[in-house]
C-alpha cells in the first residue's frame, strides 16, 4: 500500500535525503534531531524579509502614528501566525520541537515587552514625534533580526563544538536575572539612554542638527551634510538591540538546541513588536514587576543550562571530566509551564499594585472643595 503524499512527508523526505554529512552515522533520527533543509531556511527568511520590507515601504511613503485599531488588527495577525507555526512545527517535526518553539517564542515575546520600556525611554529623551516612532521601531526590528541572526549562527557553532559553552550561557543568564531584580527595585529618578555614549561620540565627530526633518536621516545645509536626530535614535535602538541579543539568544538556546527554532522564535516575537508598542504604550508603566518575572524566567533557564552542562560535562577540573547526572534535567514542558505562570502572575500583581497608585494620583490631583471662612456670610 502506497503511503499518502502530504507536505509533511515531502519535508521529511527532503530532510532525510539531504541530511548534512556530519550527521551521518551518529544515530540521528527525525524524532531526535530537527533536520531543516536549506530551502526551508531560505523560504522562511524570504517570507519574513518580504513582510518587513513591505511594511518599511509603507512607513516611508506614508509616515503616521498607527491607530489602536490598526495596531490591534496587525498584531492579532502576527500573533496568530506565530501560534499557527507551532502547529506546523508539531505536524512536520513532532510535538517535542513544537513545544520547544512555543516555549522559545513566549520567552522571546516577554523579553521583547521589556525592550519596549527601553524604546519608550529613547523616544522620550530624543523627543521623537509620534508619527516617526513607527519607522524608527521598524528599522530597529530589522537591525535586531540581523544582529540576532549573527548571534544565533555563532551560538550554534559554539554549542556544536564546545559543550562547556552551556556553563557560560547559564552563568550569564543568572547574572542578568540578578541585574533585572536590581533595576526593578532601585530608585533612580533619571533613566539613562542605552547607547548614550555611542550617540555622544557620533555627535562629537559629525555635524548634527536638533530638528527632525521628516523621515530624512541626513540633510544638506549650506553645502554641508548634517545628521538628523532620527538617525541618532536608530543608532541608539540598534545598540540596544545588540545588548538585548546577548541575553535573548542564550535564553532560547536554554530551551532548544535547534538554530531554526531559535531564529523563528526571535523572528515572530520581533515582527509584532512595533504594533505591540502602540498597543501597550499606555499600559507599560503599569507593568511594574515585569522585571521580576523576567528575572525568574531567565534564572530558571540559567539553572536549566547549568544542569544540562553538568550532564554533558567535559571539563577536566569538574568531576574529572566526567558527566554529573545526579540532578535530573529540566523538561521543556515544565519550563513552558513556569514561563507562562510567571508572566501571568507578575502581570496580575503589577496591575493590582499600580491600580492603587493610580487611584492615589487621581485623588491627589482632584481639586479641593472650597470651605467658607469663619465668620463669612452667604450672599442672599
């Protein structure tokens, strides 16, 4: 009996037929290794590029501040596609990889929300007009995808050749988790702009103007070229993306070892970032304890990475170079549950805590009732 021909069987056939030679003879199976052929990579990158380029062209031709309805519709489409991709991965490569992608996407999404706070600081400091913020965010997303693509490739190469890299990733995530808690509770009246020193260096070496000139990044005045604030904003966002990639990529590699899943989780999380900014611009100040939730998530993944490193241990000064398997590895399903419950709990606690602060602000701003002075008489 001939097996029915479906897209799943087609992709599986190509994955086996064109499996990289380095994987031959090491007992690789579709249920154990996610074999992604070159055309799948190219098709995925091409589709994402077309979406971003189309969005960028629209923004350049008609710069505007997206309405709440427009942002909600677009973000719903992106979010729906991200969830549907979970079903596609599960159908083609199995439930294990589907779960890894979903956990990676939710982690990247939560980290992206934290990025929005920094973008808000940048826009406030540079006094970016609302109708130009959308384009600046879109360029930032393009830079983030490029930078993260580089980090994903470097991370994959490092993991493939050096198992001790997991120790570095895990330790770095634990360090980042501590910093997030510190930043959440420290009292600092002035928010520092990420990349501020880089921007200051550029302003000291090149001619700049303080006024925005539409979507122009540079202008010519009296025969000399000047940099506009919009280009400085994009540089600050790009520098911020670089910093965020340092903890973002290790976090996802703590949930999966598949570069394709890491890339697609990042891509889908970034695609809807611009719309999410305009949807949550009025709500971001109320997510008071999001940093605590993210620190718990990064700390959890950091511990997961260290445990995995112990199971794969090859360092001679740790247990004589022998694996340590006393502590069982943390499953992706358990990690997914921890990530979702942490985000839900910290969001609820943040909204409850800030609702009391909002009521206090309204009471303090409300006009006081005038009371009659002692001995005064009412006019008849």
